[in-house]
C-alpha cells in the first residue's frame, strides 16, 4: 500500500537453532528469517564472484570511462541547443548553467551506476570470538526513544563483551530517570550538568571507555538484531589501515509525515548508495555518528570529536587525511528517527552542509593525500555549484517547459531522465536484495518514492545553500536537529 513503511519485518517462530528474540523497533515492523533457497542463491553468487575478479583500480577506470562516454554523447546530442543558449546568455553563463544542472549530474550518475554494477562485496565472515566493544550514546532529551535504543543493544546477537556508556548531556526531561530504571551491569551513566553539545558528550564517554573498539549510536537509533556482529565482522575483514566503519541507516519513523516518507527513500537509495560506491573504492567519506565503529586509539590521536556541528564529518576527514581507510557495512542495519517537519529537515541538512566546510577548514591537507577516493572529496566541493544551478536554472527551465518554452530544458536535461530511472532501478535491485538476505521485507512506499523522485532535490538544495552560507559568514552555530 502507498504510504506504508518501506522496511517491513515479521517475527516468526524460531526453531531450536534460530536467532534470539529481538525487540521490535516500532509497531508494524517485524523480522523474517531468510528462506533456505535464498541462502543457496547467495552461495551460488559468491562462488560466481570468486571466478570473476576485477581489481578495484580497474573498476574505477571502467566506471570513469563509462561516465565520460555518457557525458560526451550527451554533449554531442545537445550541441545545437548549447549554441542557441550561448547566443542568448553568453558562453560563461551557459557553461555554468548546463554544467551544473546537466553535465556534472550526468557524470556523477554515470559513475554511480557503473560502480554499482561492478560492485561485488565479499561476504562478511564472523569469527567465533568477537572483540569487546565500548558503545557510546550521547543523549539529550530522548525520553521517548532511549529505552528502546538500550534494549535493542542489550538483546544483540553478539558473543563479545560490551559496555554501554550513556552520556546524558544535561537533559531536562525524564531521560536520566528512564536510563536508571534499566538495571543491567553493562550500562554506565555519565551525567553532564548542562547541555554542552554532542561532541563534548562523546568525548566524555571516550575518556572512560575500556575497550579498543568504539561504537557510536544515536540515542533514538534502534539496532537490528545482529547489527553489532556485522559491523565488527566488516571491520575485521576490511583491508589493513581501516580506522572506522560506517553502518547502514534506515528510517524508523517513516509513517509520521510526508517529510519522513521522502527521507526513507533518501536513506535507502541516496545515502546508502553513495557510501557503497565510496567504500568500493576504499574510502567512505563519513562514518556517521548515528552508527559507526572506530578504533579508540586513533580517535584519541585525532583529539576526539571536535566541538562543531559536523563533528562526525570532521573526525572522518581527519582520519582520511592521515591515510587511514573508512569502510561501510551495508548489512549492519539500524533504524533511526529522522526529522518529521520540513523545518527540522532544513536545519539538519543545513548542519550537514556546514559540516563539510568545517571539515575542509580543519583538514585542508586531505586534498593533497593521493588516493582513489580523492575524486569524491572534490565532488563534494562541486555541490554548491550544483545546488545553485538546480534552483536558478533547472527549476525555472522545467516551469517554462510546461508552458511550451524549452530554452533551458534542453536535450541534456531530457537525457538525464532515462539515466536517473535506470540508476534508481539498479540501486533498488541491489539494496532490496541485500535487505531480503538480512531477513527484511521491502514494502511499498509509493507516495514517498514519488515525492523523493520529484521533490527531494528541491527540498534539500535550499537547506544546503543556507549551510554553505552560514559557514562562510561564520554565523552562530547551533546543533538544532540531528
């Protein structure tokens, strides 16, 4: 049904060898056990992948070539339109407009689709003995979510020792009282007298953490039954020099509003696939605070989390600048609450955009570190151009085309439509296969998909531009929403 949560799960009766009971993240979300036939298909695919091995650099070059050929074809088709546009606006403005609203987006889409088609991720091998973990949870006024979050951790299928360090950052509601009612020796509560920000809370937890591996979890994030096992398994199996691993984030409160329905697809399609592509080339750019694993000593070496609105981005870029690698565990899944109103979403995406500039200021040396994913760092620098072009040229061009004026909505913009459609089909196929393998059934959210395809960029671009401007003008920083 349209409007239903895209990620549906169902708890079934477990056999005597099945998984431990798992807390439901919300009413209507249940867990399903993968069928034996599905496991056979996974094994067959893994055997096929072993026979055909393409080195990472070769995949990168193939993806680059495919994207460039698509761009050259698009430009060749659109040459008459480009010439006519230049006669009116001049070549500088024409190149700025067409490059920002068509050529660069087409190139990025090309890299994504070719990379996803070439991606053959090795299966996660879980050792019998898993390392101990220190889990840090920074909480501020989370009385409605903190109990579920803690219970989802306590019921994890994880054989290693864990300690859960909850840092109450000066909450004014019942957050602390709720934490104290959960009597489990693995939980340690740290109380900060006044709100000092997420970075301060995480650093307070880092100072008392006992174990070598740190995992950060947002206070309103629900861990799927074996998320810890899979994120640690990915870390143990990743190449040497891996300093952190980002987990996979799905939306928990997608039924709350049209804004959350859009974000459900944004997380499932947009954010997840970007991290997947970046990790394919051995350098995920951000280990997000909502659910990520870090080496404790390296976090301390970086000075912990910086006191800024994009503390996870700054830490991640600092690790990359030092030559470390950040992985991505696409099957270590958690469900998190996302902003429910456009005002909250605007604040969140403004903060994310501002965090990118904070990371550039803190670690400019990242541009001098030769690595295959340096291209993605430079791509981030193009986002302000793309956002401006989208708002000033693409949207007016579409509106004008509706009235029969096709001056700005030309051949290249039309060619983006089939590419975008193909991109979404491939991404959905890859993502849904992975979710089914994890025992999560994908339900329909047609209303959210429609809004995501046609409105997401219109919703996000103004917020991102506000974030860029706020940082460039050094305006007062405020945490706002996560």
